C-alpha cells in the first residue's frame, strides 16, 4: 500500500505544469445577437451592402465595369472582415459578372475560350438591352444592384416634360430612373426659379446621331445630376431624384453622369435680383449723420425678377471714400468726412453665369443698390505730399505740426503720382521705372521697378492693382501693386478710374475706350464714341452702374451688356454699350458722390463748365429709389439735363482737373494758363449752380493741381507764377495762407508743384 501511494505521488509530480493548467481551462462562450444562448453571433456576417444602392450601374454595350467593394457588418452594425465574396447575376445575357472579383460585362464574358486565353478577359456585346441584378454573397446575400445595359449614350439633354411617354420618353417617364414618387413640377428652360422653389429636372438620353439617333431614356438607368462647378453649385441643390431646389441667383451648367461618362446636359437658372434696396434702420435722413467710431447698420432688401425676396446673398459693400468711411453691412467711420455707400451683387461671386449665358434671364450681370449717403461731422488733420514733373524731389507736410519736411530725393523725375486709399503707399511713375514709396511715417523707397516704366493712372480702391500706360512701348498694363503684370493691352492711355468694388477699370485712350473687368476681361470699344470722337477722361457714376467720358461730346456707357439670344439657351453680348450722350464739350470730368451731377470743364472753344444733372433709371415704387437691374433686352440708359457756365475770368490753355468735395457741395477747377483765380462751383438740385472765383494771393497765375482734404474743410491748390501751394478754406471760401515746397531742378531752379496727394489723420 505504501508503495502504491509513493508511485501515485511520483506520477503526479511528473505531469508538466502547463498541462495541469490547461487541463483546468474553459473555452470562451459565444455572444449571441439576441442575448440568449443560440442564434447568430456578434462578429458573424449579417448584412452585405453593395453600392450604389440608389443609382445602380449603367453600361453601354460591351462596356466593362466594376462593382464597388461590398461592406459587411454584423448584427450590431460593426464591420466584419470577409475573405472572399461570390458574385452572381440574374441574367448573364444582359450583364455578366466574374464570380470572384465582381467585374461586370455589358454582354457576356469569354469562358473556356482555349488558346491560352484566360476566362473573363474580354466582353462580347449581346446587343440585348435591359436590366440585370447582381448580388454578392458570403454566408449571407447582399442587396441586389440593378445593371442597366443599353446602346452607347451619345448625348443627354435637359428639357421640358413629355406629352407622350411612349413616343418621347424622358427620365420622368421611367420608374427605374428615380427612387420614389416625384411631385415637383418639371423644370422649364424658358424661365428661372425663385429662391426656395423646386422643380424636377427632366432629361432625354440618346444613342446614335442624326437620322440614327434613338431615345433610350428608359433604358439608360438613373442619371446622377449635379452642378458642374463647386464655385457655382450654390445656385442650385439637386437631390438623388433630380429634384432641383433654387438657392442663390445665377445660372449653372448641369452635368449628368451615366455609363461611366459625364455629359453637359443643360443648365439651371435661379432668378437674379431685380432690385437691391439699401436702408438705414431708424433714419430716413439724407445724408445720414454718423459720428466717428459709431456703427451704423445697413439693411439690404433684395427682390428677384419675380418680385420674390432673396436672402443670404453675397453682396459687396462699396464706399466712394473708403479712406475715411469703409463699406460693410455695418458702417463704422474712422475719420470725419462724407461718402456714398452701396451694395453690389457682382458676378462671379453673386449671380454667376457661364460666358455664353450671360444675360439669360438676367443671370451673369451685376446688380447695384441705391446709395446711402453718410456724413461724419468733425475735422481731421492732413498729410500732404507734393512733387513735380520737373523735379527729382518730393516734399511732405503734416498739418498736425505744420512743419514742412525735408526734400526727399527720388530715384527718377516722376511723371505721375497716386496714393493707396489706406494711405500707406505712394506710387510714382517715370519714363524709367515705377517708384513705390512707404508713406506710413517718414517717406522711404520700398521698390523701384525698371520693368514698369510709364504713367501711373489709377490704383484700385482695394490697393491691389495699378493701371500704368507706357507711351514709348504703347502698352497699357494692369499690374499687381506688389509687382508683376496681370494683363496688358496695346495703346496709350490718358486717364483711368476703377469702380468702387475694384472689379472694373475704365481707361480712356484717345479713339479707343478700354474696359477691363475681372469677370469678362478686356473690352475694346473703337471708335470710342458713335461719332468717332476721342475720349479724354472718365468719371464713374454713383452708384457705379456705368461711367461718363469727356470729349468733344460727353458720352456715357452702362455696365449692363446688351444680350441677344443666339439659341433658346445661349446669349451673345455687347459689353458696355452706350447709355447717354450730351453735347457738352469737356476735357476733364468728375462725378459727385451724391450721384446727382457729372461736372466737366473745357478750354475749347472757350473756358466753360458743364453740369450734367444725371438721372439713372430706378425701379418704380421703391423708397429710396433703387437702380434698375440690367434689362433682359436693350440697354440701361441714363439721362441728363445740361447747364453750362462760362469760366470767363480764365485764360486757360488746359483743364488739369475737376475736384468735387466728398459731401458734393463744391467742385474746384484747376487749369494751366492765367487768370489768378480758383473757380469753385456749387451744384444745384435743378438749374445751373453757383460759381465763385477765389482770388489767389500774391503772384499766382493759375491753380495747376489740387486736392481736397478728406473732411472737406480745405482745398490745397498748387499754383504757377509763385510756385507755392495755396491753402483754401471752404467755410468761408478764401485763400487763407500758402506754403513753399521749394522743389528744384538739377540746376537749382524752383519749379511749381503739379503732383499732389493727401491722406487724413487724426488731429491728435
């Protein structure tokens, strides 16, 4: 017995430890989906989903396609890894499928071909149209995917509804073309839809061409319709059934995807604005008085061409005087002054259209609101910059100290000067190079650009673009203000002006008028007028719906193109058509910020001032009056009432400038010649205004250049005869004092100032 016990102990101790432990283990029990002790387990394939569930797949005869990889989940919706799927079709004479890979054949795959050719290599058309359904299985079976097989699609055309689905089927006639009942009315390409309205996009799908063209709309399957560009997809939202919901104004091409190919099928139009009415809540005054640094809200009410409201519009707010009063939905003036604010729906950011559809239903054209006049009481100080086309020096004075700065030596003798609206940068042209000066504090040279010689004519309000005319090479350039040419055109320009939104530049170049638009590029109008007369200066209307041009006749052009249908859905456009004409002879012109006057002056045949009391078309029954949107046919025409005033005290050889104050109460005339007076014209609401001749002190013979202070308190007049700058107060009108810039030639002779710029600054 003792020997037996000893043997048992020895046997027990000889069993490996790991074996003894494993002998005590238990297998992990499965977790069942129903929480019980039988049935499907978690982690087991429960559902297989094939895509695209809604659209299926459309294939031309003999076309090879590929199913998307299936998605498999368990009963809890968690992903399950599947080693292999088996694919099958309901009719391999319509759509065959490779069982292990899911490759599709619109016909029949080769099988048992011999000659070393692998199975499922080439697809043979059976020319059998129809629908076959394919599935994937791996223990469970997927949803069926329809495979539409048909002759090769050659075109897809959006159009109107069918009157007979048997003889003229459309996608709306076909049960398999949509995923459910569609109750929206068909979209008609003969009109636009107001924002929020819905319509069913109806398409016809064709195979073949010419006499062999066949309508296969009910064979082709489900079209996937979308706006052709992400930049313009905000115009319309399209659901899976092709129901379009109008969103923002504009016209957009619609792309149809089918049979692994995309086709431009047609277009969709959301109605454009017919009017944008800008108001100031709580105030009906004109102008609206707003104190510095106090916000003033603006409210834009927009109606479309069906007179339905539009919301969420992308509007650009623009100011005629952004230096002191910047434009936004809420205006907060930074300095004393006056400005006119308007809102613009400007393509392509608002109301876009493709080039050949500009004008269709009014899409693709800009729409501008009425102007709201803002007056900011108070006074500012001024920093005045003075230069001469005869001197290589430049001088500045800051009137907070009234200390004239030391002459600043420029690299070259300038021929022109402009200052950015933010007052930070001065650009001077020369026959050798463009000179760029930092004007934040003391003057310093930022850049000298020998690749850009010529005359600087204008800078965009946003400070991004310059217009430079090179008379030697006869090239007019739009250049990036930081350097680099954006675009050029041949010619020699005399003057240029940008629209307040910086999107359009009007350029006068003798017998040709050039307009550059960021939306449509260059437009060359030659001859510049219908009478063949040259244009010598430009003044953009307020609000900026066009421009007036000086010359032997004073003419105007609208920013609304004249659109002429070439087909039912395409338009040909004549950009910037004539809008007004006046017999007034003008050498220089300027528009008042209140939008009521275009003031010009000439020396031919005698010094004369012309006041065009301008009337821009407005929407009826709107308060305040709202400018009309561009008409569907014809042009947006202006009208004017002309009054003239002889400038009899002058003996002038040239008009050098017309300088309106930003509050539209006065306009000053500068000239070369003699007379010793500065004309100041106060326009009237009707009839001729009042002209005051301010006697210049000392030996001054003529005010040859000038600039108005931003707060409208002072006019700075550079004069010949004494080579001084006269400081003219506006209330009362008087030549109050002078300053001596003392600009000199290389020989040391003092020359007159004829280039001037100013920027406002706080008085303390």
